């Protein structure tokens, strides 16, 4: 990785924005809990043997976490991990493993029903009026399905690209899509390791969205700016 960048935001050299999605534009865990509940209800109707053994969301989540360890080839693809964990519990319970496809679609449709942070939409609108904005996520949200596609120049996910943050390749691909160099990009995200250290390692300026006021624990790396919400960042860029 490159030498840590000095923590001094330079708005004048920003020509494009890359931005994380989960826990940056919306809180992710309420969505996952709701999607897991919808999946459990679907299994109760269509695969009752599976529901009896694995219908509890924490039990399904544990299988999904185990799948992450047993299928490292799918580490970048959260959709595949979820789908294959459903297939596994169907098989274990003696239900038709082909039900994994429609079961996953129930989960996935609910996962796309996001509830934005109050500052997210006005900030995204403000940014999109001034810069090409590129979504950059390790998750499996679809900016078009969640209703935000009009504000994005492009979108990159680990699932589609093949590697995720903090790998510099996905950051560089996002910069390329906007027609700029990495040092001309401001990356915005909530995750200190994936977003901040990853973005710095890719040669970008980085804004750490720290809604909860966590201490910074990754010295000597430092974000160029730390903000409690996205509109505070827009004020710095204005």
C-alpha cells in the first residue's frame, strides 16, 4: 500500500465521488432482519421441514456464516452465499433444493426495500448535481431496485466485479468509469477498514462517515475528513 495520505481534504481536486451503500445511505441490519423474517415465513409455507429446523433467522444466519468459511470462492458474492446456504438447509431437511432459487428471491426482494438515513437523499442529490457519483459496495444492493439509480453515474459491487473493498482494483475501476484518476476521487464510506484504509490505499481522498462517533483505530492511516452525516460533508465541499 502507499504511504498514508495526510488528513487534509482538498475539495478543489475532486472530480468524482465514489460512495458506499450499506450503513452509509441506509442502516443495513434492520433490512437484513426483515428479509430473513420474510424468508422464514416463505419457508414455513413452501418447505415446512426446513422451516421447522432452520426457520429461525439466527439459525439461518449461522449457516450462512459457516458457508462463508466453507466456500471462500464465494466470499465476494453475498447473494451466492445466501442462496447456497438456503440450498444447504433445504437439502439437510429433505426438502427440494431447487426451492433455493425462489426462496432467495423472496429474501432479495425484501433486501432491496431500504429506508434511507434522513440526510442520504438530499446529500446524494447535491453530490450528483456536481460530480459523477459511483456506487462502490461489497454488498448486494441494487441502486436501481432501491430507487436511487438516477443519481449514479455507475455502480460497482464485489459480486459483479469479482473482488471487493479494500482491494484497490475495485476503487480504480470506479475511477476509470468516471473518466478520472484515483487521486481525483473522493470516496465516502462508513467502514474504517474497507472504505477508509481501502480508499487511501487506492490513492483517493476519503471521507469517513462516522455517525456513531467511534474513535479512529487505524493509525498511521487517517481519513482526509470525518463527518457525522452526509450533509456535513456537502457543506465542506461547497
